[in-house]
């Protein structure tokens, strides 16, 4: 991924994070605590996605047996994938 594409992706994910926080605040003001907590969770999720993207890590989340997260780090110099070091849940 080109550096300018990474910048756009990080910006997009951080904007989603901020939007989720705004939604959480509105839900909390309307005494919808569990939905507010859900939006806070997703706000953190989007922010972590942004941080990982900035560091060249992409991942997918799938619940298939014990394999929960697969992460792939891209080499900054060649753009090639570097194999993940392990899987969560093993």
C-alpha cells in the first residue's frame, strides 16, 4: 500500500472512531447504556485498526474454531506480506 493510501485509511478509521464516540455520548444522554458501551467498544476497535494500519498491519476477524484473528504485516520496503507470528486462541 502506498504511503498516501495508508494516510487516507488511517484518517478514515479515526473518523469512524470519533463518530462512534459521538454516538455513544448521544446514547448515554438518552440512558441507553448498553448501546452506548457498544459504540465505545467500536470506537476503540476503529482506533486500533488505524494504529495497526499506520504500522503496516492488516487483519481480518473471523470466528472459525479457535482461529480468531489473522494478522499480516506488510514489508514497508517491498510491500510483500510477512507471515503472521501466531494466532490468538491456540
